[in-house]
C-alpha cells in the first residue's frame, strides 16, 4: 500500500451510510456524487485533497448537522433506556406512568420513537439504540 496515495471516490451511490462507511472503514480522502454539478464539486474535492484536507459531500454535512440538532427529552431518554432493557411499548408506558414522566401513553411513545428515528434517518429501534449508546446519550 502507498500511504501517500490520496483516494477520491466519484460515484452515483448517494446513500449516506455507504459514504460514511467509505470514510470510516476505507479511510478515503474525499467523495463526490455524480450529478449536475459534479464537475465543480470534483474541482473543489481535488483542490482540498491536494492541500491534505478531506472533502465531504455537502449532503453528508447537512445530514450530520441535522443529526446533531436533535435534542433528546427526558421522556426520549427514558423510552430508549427501557427499550435497551427489552421492554415492550406497553411496559414502557406503565414505567413512564409510575415515574410521573409525561406523556406516558402508548401512542405518545410510538410518536416519540417515530420522531427520533426520522430525525436520524433510522428505520429501526435498534439503530436508534446503537446511536444513543455510541453518542453517550444513554
């Protein structure tokens, strides 16, 4: 391997999870999505990389800002903590009610989970739990 060799990926794949994996696991120096403005983006990426900087796609930066913008409430943290313990939504509802954490209704729990997953572009509770553990939220 040549450690001084710079890696710029130019691809039509626009999935943030794939792009993040390339940066984290393959240690690429830049990524540019194919599209209407790809020539300008490619020029910017090459310029940054030649100055030993990494080039992240604009959409990935926006998504990261959105992810970091979500503020977990006391209720959110209680719900996620209960999920990590394997509790079902009815059990979580009972727990919240007993501990005077509002809202405690089952439909409110479903809405909070949906809101959190949408904020982070997750499709499962497991992804949400893993993110919260990784970020030290729970």
